[in-house]
C-alpha cells in the first residue's frame, strides 16, 4: 500500500511533471520504501534530464553501491563532483568527494 507522502508527491508530479525537486523527492521516497526499481527510474531521469540538479548524485551513487554496482557508483560520484564544481556548490562537492574517496579506497583495497 502506498503511503500518504508518496500519494501527495505523485499528485504534485501530475501538476508539474518536469519539476526536478518533485522527481528527486519521489526517488528518495521510493528508495526509503525499498522500491529500488522506481528509485532508480527517477534518479536516472534526473541525471538524464536535469543533470545540474546536484542533490541527485550522492543518493543515486549510494543506491548503486548498495546494489553492488560499485563502478557505476564511482562514475556517478565523479559526474556529481564535476556538476557541483561547475555550480560552485562547495558543500555538495565536499560530500561527494568524501563519499567518492571512501568508495574508491574500498575498491582499491579489494583489488589487493
């Protein structure tokens, strides 16, 4: 059964289907519900059509890593760092760098 928050977000989406914040909120809501398929769908939509929406990159990469798609996650972190740098969003850049270095370090350790 869908929760009230999800229903409200879907209503907002009907009214404004191209609003990145609503798409991001839906991806996050689906992710928190454990609905990986829909979370991925909305994150991928954001990356494709709203590539400058910097908040997407961190959470999308985290989900990819959780699913065992580490190389994809690393690529998403790298893209996100570039977007954050271009936007001058130092806070997002810092968070993305920290997550990237953590996952890259883990990847490097696994290769030894």
